[in-house]
């Protein structure tokens, strides 16, 4: 599992596969680059982390806290992305953040 890349993590987390094992691998990617990407768009890994089952986040507040920090950092820095990446990410991140905060 240590060889999983951003796309592998995005896919599995997006399907709620192995969250307890894979989220700890995904967070360092995002802490290095909030906009780590799989094959869709910059920030797609973060969006899937924010969409993880709410019950998992509630049962693991240390992961939830880290995800929330990453989410805020991504919003704060979104203007540093090129225009196309920012326009693609904004609605996806907003939707994921809404799911995260419910």
C-alpha cells in the first residue's frame, strides 16, 4: 500500500475502500501539496478526502481536523492556481466542503 499514488488513493477513497488504511497515506500528499491530483483535476484527491463518510470523520477527529485545515488552506491559496485549474476546482471543492460540513 505504501506505493499508492495520488490517483490510486483518489479512486479508493472515492469508493470508500480502505479508508482507515488509505487516509493516513493521502494526508501527507495533501500536506505537501493541497492540490495533489489524480487523473481528473488539481485538487481531486482533497475533494475525495472531504467526501469520506461522515461517520468515519466523526469517529476519527484527528483526521477530520487535518482535512479541515487542508480544506481551508486550499481555499486560501486557490488564487495561486492558473485560471483553468482554479475554475475547475472551485465548484468541486465547494461541493466537497459542503458534504464535509454536514
